[in-house]
């Protein structure tokens, strides 16, 4: 294990021990890749699977969830039972998650920087792309967070009322506009509506009888990957290479401006002006 990389193994253990004490304390936006220790990644992945199955999380269920090899690499039942040792009665798991997420972000920065050095040494053609990725963490963050330098406009400011708006989906989705789709959580069908619209746009086929303009999509989702994957499967768009998804559980600790910057960077690096829209499925 490279001890020079930023990590907080005590915070990682405290998260896992806190979840064993209180299953409901599992941070919604944390994922296994945020953990530095291999054993911790394996344990948290198993915890996530148990939670999605509706199974209580304890040392025994964790052991049953893992294969023999995984159980050995995760430290075994003895390590599981020691995770909550020394923790307060109500550990602050959410704060521990912030620490772990920040360390993971720093490791990502180091990884990007190392990639830049390697690309520069080898004269790789993708050097500019790696430099642009690293700039997300520094130069662009400072610029976007200075709100006094931004000039805001509404969608109405940019629509010429004397001309027909340029629609991505006729009558439903005009280009260069902000559209709000609202309704009661879990029952209104917002995700179903949007994912089927994504399927139509990426294939260039009609949506609700309206013509669409074919193109790729960047999608920012608040839903868990497992739940969202089911929605994509129902819409027939699972595995679509033109649908690029960023889940909220991968953005914990980031400001909204930086999340949007990630989306804009994705557009500029991957699509070069081919993107139709950025959508975010939210609940009121």
C-alpha cells in the first residue's frame, strides 16, 4: 500500500463500524471506489448489496454475502466485529464520509497529474484532454465560484419570438432552454418520461408523436445506480453509448457549480459540440 497517497483509514473503518451499529446511517452518496483500503472497498460493496436487497447488515450477513476469497481479502469475521470498537454510541458517519470523499478526490487529482506527466514524457496525443480534466479541480473551479463574473440570462432572453424555436423534441424540449419537469416523488413517472425521451433522442426516433433531433446526452441523476439502471432497462436505453450518466453519489462534497463544470467538461472533451442537452432528474 502506497503510504504517500492521501487516505484516512481510521475514517473508513469508522464508516463501516458506524453502519454495523446503525444500518440507516449508510451515506447515500458514498461508493466503494471512494475507499482506499481494499478490505474496506470489499466490505462497503457487500454492505451496499445487502441494503439494496433489504437485508439487515451485520457481521454474519456480510460474511454470507462475500465469496470465500473476498472474505479472506476483507479480513474475515474477526475484522468485521472489530470495526465498531472504540466508536461513540452515535458515530458521525456522514462527517466521516466527507473526509473519505475528500481523500478520494485528492487521489484523483494525483492520478490525473501522474497521467499528464506520463503522457507528456511519451508525447501522447491525448495530453490536452488530461490537462483539461485536471483543470476542473483548480482553474475552472475558482472562475465559476466567483459569481460576480457571471452574466446570467433566462431562456427567454435567447429566444427570438419572431422565429420558431429550435426544438430537440418538437413542442417539448427547445434547445438552449431550461425546462422543469415536476411531480410527486416515485409516483409521477418523471424518470420514466425522461429516460424514454432519451431513448428517442439518441436513436433519432419520434417521441410521443413528435420528431426529435438525434444526438448524445449528458444526464445528471439523483437516483442510485441500481434504481436508475432499472429505469434505463425499461426504456430500452441501457448500454447506450450516447447516454453519459453522472450519479449524485459520485459528487458528494462538490458544489453545484463544480458538478455542472464536470458536465460541461464532459461535453467539451467527449462530444465537441455534438451534445443535445444536459438533463437532471430531481424531485421537488
